[in-house]
C-alpha cells in the first residue's frame, strides 16, 4: 500500500488508542472518520492491479510480506487483490456512515 502511495495506513492504523493493552502484535490502533473517508476515496481511485504492478511473489518473499510461505512457493498475487477488493466496500460503508475503524493484527 505504501508503494502505491496510499494516503492512509489501513493495515496498522494511524492513531494510537491511549491506555490500550497489547492485543498480540501491539495495541490496537484506529482510523478517525476523516481518515476512513480518505481511505475510501483512495480505494475507489486505486485499482487492485496497481498494488501488484511490477511485483513478483519472490519480491514479497524477500520483503518478508505475510504470508511469506505463499510467496516462497511462487503462488500468484491473486490473494493480494482478493483481500484488497474485500476492503473496498467495507471502507465505503464505514465512510458513508461516518464511522472510524479499529485495527489490530492478531
């Protein structure tokens, strides 16, 4: 997402949550409603193919992008596009409703 110039960190979140405990890979983080709107606009303007343009499974394995084992096997990048496409309507709905989003890695 960073490589594509995405304006909001929809993986790890932008804002810390004061006093939040560690939920696995650190405490949860969030996106404010304004950040959710920015993300929804960026999703609408960024086709899934843009994320994998010029990237090979070997590149993702070398960068240790999870799930590394999938990229080490040389599987196609369809998984990246599928997950990305699932986020588009989720963020569109959250933006429409004026919601923030809580994010954490477990």
